[in-house]
C-alpha cells in the first residue's frame, strides 16, 4: 500500500509535467483565424464574447489556443442544473475549517475564482444550462469583474481575466435558454460552423499524424460526414471528431490486417463503428439500419 502510494505520487508528478509540455494542435485559418482575431479584439475592447456552434466544431479548442497564445491558463465549467455557485466560486473545506476557521487557508477556490485571481481565460460551456439563479451569480463577475466570496470579502478580478461563453446554436431558444440578464452581458457573438472541406481534411490529418491517409480515403470520409449534415433524418450529425475517429480507426484496422491501403470494406466497417453512436436520428428512426444504409449510399457497396 505504502509502495503503491509512493509510485502513484511519482507518476502523478510525471503526468503533471506531461500536461505542461503539451501544445495545442489547431488549424488556424478561415473561421478559426477570424474567431481568434475577434477574441483578441473583444478582450482589448473589454467586451465579453460568446462562441456559438454545433458540438465538436472547435469551440473549446480555440479557447485553449487563445489562452496558450496569451500565456494564460484556461479554466472552464460546463453548465447543468446541478451546478451551484460554489462550484464556480469555491467552498470552504469543513475539515480545515475545524482547525483554521473560515480563513483563506480553508477555502478551496473554484474555476471562476481561480481565473479571476490568476487572470485566466474562463470558458463557460453551455452556460444556458445553468439554473437562472447560477446564471445570475455570473452577472457581477462578467459585468464588473468583481465577485463576493462568502466570509472572505469582495475581490476585483486581475487584468487577465477573460470570460467567454460557448454554446450550441440549437439552445439559443427552447427549454435551456440563456437568461435575458446574462445574454445581455455577452456583447459579441462569434459563429463557428463546419469548416470548408479542405480545412476539415487538414484538421483530420493533423489529428492523425501517425497514419498515412490518401486523398481518396480523405475524400470518402468527408463525403460521409458531410452527408450526415444535410440529411433531414439526422438531428445531430457527424462532428469533426467523428471524421477523425473514422480516419484513425480505419488506418489502425488496416495496419492490423497488414495491408498497405485502406480498403473499401475496412472504411465501411470503421465508419459504422463510429457513426452508430455519433449520430442522433429523428425519433422513430432506428440507428443501426439507418447508419448501414447511409454508409452504403455514401461509400458505395
Ligand atoms: N481548427 C481545428 N484544428 C485542429 N483540430 C480541431 C479543430 N477544430 C476541431 N478540432 C478537433 O475537433 C475536436 C473537438 O473540438 P472541441 O473544441 O472540443 O469542440 P467543441 O468545444 O466545439 O465541442 C478537437 O479536440 C480537435 O481534435
Ligand atoms: Mg467544448
């Protein structure tokens, strides 16, 4: 047991260092280059931006790249009804409070407070899913750059604090609406959509550096994922991630079969493994046969 703890500690330190060394891999062109510039303009103009786009289009990645470029950390929270203000701000650790009282030493800061104190980029994912009460607790930090920490006092955020909202376009209306008050604090709306074909293929290649993917295979993968984005039977189409997964899985399957090039059968099989879970069909449509016919239609049989 003792030994295991020591080993864990050593490996944990190594993993911390590994995370530090990791660089963001991102294709910065077209909409991504524009988004990056507007983020910078917003920050300089003291305006809070929202990045709006479907899942997996690169919203979090661009924030990560922006934070890295400006030498800051990215802190983030994903909204749901279970999130309380203390998840954002932090809370006292009761066992330390016993000895130290309600002092700073006993306080464990949350991501919002950390980004305000350290001057980091704060990504609020799906902030519209937060309860209205929690959304309202963000008004002060977002508008005034200040926050009250219970029993410790009110602080003013450091210069580098930069909050950014990210959300799904479908949720701009409907059950999970952003509260009027919070929406009013978001001053600039940056839209990200699916990238152009060449750009999406470049993204797939960047995320598959250990594999060789022919142009023909990349074309087919793009044909498949883009078909899901125009189908009226599909509510949630293939994201960029799905294309990356199909590329990587089919290349790995080909390696295992000791074949040189990705065959039609292998590509169909990999695509099916990925897409059965990656897509959401309209109610009443059975995913498996729908995916099979989609793959057959797009790749040919
Ligand atoms: N511009 C890009 N350059 C490189 N990879 C990208 C790019 N956009 C998306 N990706 C890939 O897609 C994945 C999903 O992006 P992510 O930022 O998590 O999406 P979102 O936050 O919009 O759901 C990333 O992890 C990355 O692999
Ligand atoms: Mg995200």
